[in-house]
């Protein structure tokens, strides 16, 4: 729902506490073009996010994806709960990169764009080959035989598929540490999920561009 918070930037406004990533109960009044927010009861404000640029940017990435995969004026409580859970975990200090992978997969599953990871999307046969390929356009993994016919497809190792299976079995978001992923698996997992997201959005999320800049800067400092 698109709504306007008139005067919210004024320090003494009753809507002034409405900041980015605030969980609130709102009262809306119908307007000519957009609904108007007349009252706001703040439930959670997540103040720590505003003190950490990396976590703030991850929160922006999560909410941008949720908005992009939502239908106008259509309720999706499970997706709403997923966003609140992800931002709550960011606030608690959970490692954000691992959290992002879990969020991306569950978002795709809840939005009807779940990637197929059990059977080849071309021939339909289950495959346990050590090395697989995948196609965002076809919606999932491709066995070795079919990949030879297709050619030029990104690689997905069994190790990475194991991570996907594990995350899909979990009912909610976990608080596991990033180092449970190997270096190769972490990179493949990120590439696999981002490819699926960008294919269905037909663009790269704006917040992801900033996030990549921040992460590349952090890696450079660590060297």
C-alpha cells in the first residue's frame, strides 16, 4: 500500500518517529491519490541498524526485495514475517551475509519463484552428479547430459546444492555463522540466488549495488 506521511520530517510531528525499517501500526485515511497516514504506533524501531552502515544497507536490500516481489494491495503475511525476522536478526548482530542467502532463498520460495534443485529442469530426471549446471531462465539445475546440449551454463557443485537443501529444510531463518560455508560454496550460493532474483526482477536491485561497493571496500581493507 502506498501512503503519505504528511509533515513526518518536522521534529514535533506526531509521525516524526517513523524512520526507515520501523515496525509500526498505522492508521490510514483515504486520499485522492494516496492514502494518508494519520496515526502511528511504533512497535519496533531497530535503533542499532542506524549505527552500522553495512547492516543498514542489508536491511535496505531485504526490504527492497520484499517490495519488488510483492503484489500491490495483496496481503502476504509469511513474506511480511520473513522481513521482520531478517531485520530483527540484523539488529541482534547475526552475520549478515549468511542471513542474506537464507532470506533470498525463502523469498523466492514464498513468492512462487522457487528454484528447482532436485531434478533437471530440462529432462525432469533427478540427478546426484558431483557437478551440475543451472539456468535462471529455466528455473533451476540442469544435469550434465542436458548441459552439454545447452552449453555455457554456470556451474553448481553438489556442496552448494547441499547448502540450498539445508536452508530449504529450515522452517525459519537461522543464526548460524558464515564460516559453515566453504569459500567456493559461499560464492556459488550467492551467484546462484542472485542470478535467479535478477532474472525475475529483470534488473539488479539498487541496494545491491551499494552493498557490493561496501563489501568490496571491506575486503580491500582486510587485505
